[in-house]
């Protein structure tokens, strides 16, 4: 158990809908990273937050957004969902810096029907 | 731009034999390199990392990796494979000036009894 929690574990929704995924970091971790894992695209970095501020952006669609709250938990919002958004969404957290190990949560499996 | 390549989709090895999972990378500055393992329906678990110093890095579960700057490689090795090592292995790279971590496509390791 990495100490990173993600909810919900599974999510099934329809095209066009909006969902929110939640991530709670390990105690003391200030950085949160979001990744999308799909069969054809592998593990794609979406976005990173550090202590409430956006730090780096990857291949995140404009329909997706994220934030990190004062208690350091993070939410990933996915809107106008399409079939192709079906994937595993992982968050990872680390202490702070770029040499720090990222610890991954168990993931949220999103299925868009 | 950073990139990481895992040239083998799959590696098959017999239990008790040594295993190698290959990784090559490209970054503009000095690399930070990581190996993670993913078991079915689980998040990624950290195995080891290279930041600086000794080129041979030892990690969890008897795994080690060798950083080779001239060949821009960071191959994962284990002297004697176990059936329980069967999983999906990811190499990742981050350059020391940035915040994005780029993951390879993953290599599936099968260890036969």
C-alpha cells in the first residue's frame, strides 16, 4: 500500500457527461501528478500540482482540468466525455522535488459508454 | 524533448535465469531515471532510481539497474528471476531542469516455472 488513495475505484458513465476523480496524497507529500493509462497510448502524463499551484502540463485535453486544494488533495475533472476517454486514471504523489520518488495510487477505472 | 524507449514489448525468461529489461532515454540535461513495476489491477510500484553517483543502482526485490551515459541506457536486471516477477515494467525519465516525468511504453515480463 503506497499511502495514496483514489476514489472512486470504478466509474461508469455516458458520453457527454462530466466526472470528478479524487486523489489524497501520502502524509507530507506536496506534489500531485495525474496520469492516464490506456491500452493504445500507454501511461501519459497529464498534469502536476505542487502545493496548490500548477507546475507542469502534459498531454491534457482542454476538456480536462485539475486542481489541488489547501489540504493537498487533488481532483481531476473530465467533461464532455467521449468513448476514447475510457482508461485507468492514476494519481501519484511525491514530497516535492524532481528527484523525489512518485508513489502511485490504485487508480480509477473510467468506462464511458 | 525528453523521451524514453523500451524496445521490447515482452521478455520471456525461465525461473532462476537472469533477466534484463531494456531502456534507453533522451533528455537535454542530466537525467533522473526510474523503474516501476505494475501488477495486474494495481498501481505502479517504485523499484529504483538513478539520480547521481554510482552507476549501479540497487532496488527493491533484488532488482538493480545500470546507468550508462554513453549509451543513454538504464537497463533493469535481476540475477535470478522468480515467477512472481511476472508483471509490467516501466522505465521513466525526468530531466534535472524540468518537472515532467515521461514513461516508456512498458515491457511485459513473463517468468516461466
